[in-house]
C-alpha cells in the first residue's frame, strides 16, 4: 500500500499568533493598522521585488515582537520567524530570507543589489510621506508608545533621529519611493524637527 502523502501544516495557528501580537495593548503605532499599511505599500512596490511573497512574510514578522523599552525587537522578531516558519512548512531558504529581511528593518539600509530589502524598508518608512494629518497622528502614536520616557529625553532623541534621516542622501530606495514619497517625507520630517527644536528652546 502506498503511504498517504504528509498532511501540510495548518498555517492558521501561526496567523492567529501573529495577529494577537500585533494587537497587544501597549501598542499605539505598531498595530494591525501599521501592518496593513505596510502590506498595502508592498503591493504597490511589488514590481520592484524579486520575491514579493517573502517580503510580505517579512512584513508580518518585522514588528511581531515589539516592546518600546527594548532595543532588540527586530532581532527577536527575526528569531520568531526562524522558529515559526519551518513549523509552518516553509523551506529553510525562505525562512532564512524572511529573517534576513526582518533584521534589515533595524537600520532600513539595504544594499543597492537587494531589491527585496529595498521594498520592505520603503514600505515600512512610507508613513513618513503621509498627508500632514496622518503624519501628525503617527507622531502622536509614537509618543504614546514611549510615554514612559520624559519629554526632556524624548524630544532631543527624536530630533536627533529625524536629523539623521534628513542627512541621508535618500530616504527611499525604490524608484516608486523616490518618485512618490521622498519629497513629502522630507517636508514632514523637517516640520516635525522644527517643532521639536522650538519646544526645546521654549
């Protein structure tokens, strides 16, 4: 008798686990809404990717572990992918690629020969190019996630981060990102930085 083919793993428990992580009560910006936005941006950027499905998987995992008071969230999220994806039936090659992409979101600095990394990083940073009201809501949500940090510490740290972003020759790496998001993102960041600096001298 020919043995029955192996039953593939059921992905449902893994999807449910990820969704529960994205809905943790301490999250204000890194929520399901952020995940959905990143996935939507990946759809728009998919023509620039070589493995868009791997990029989408990386989006699901990229902030799956998120504690604002910890600095190793991306690494822990990558390790979660390395544990979960083989159990869900994905190949070692796909698992390694997803984990690699997740780790890229630590710096958002993919190499020029890494189109999939460029797509994920651009999709994650696309919020910077939002219309002004959406950008304001984003900055408010980020501040709420860091409510435990005193304003005297948060404002200069945030200002330093924004100044570093503005100093980069390009915020976005894909042609779409450079064409559609770069100028708007720089306007938003410049305005927020000016507000933070004004608060610091008030």
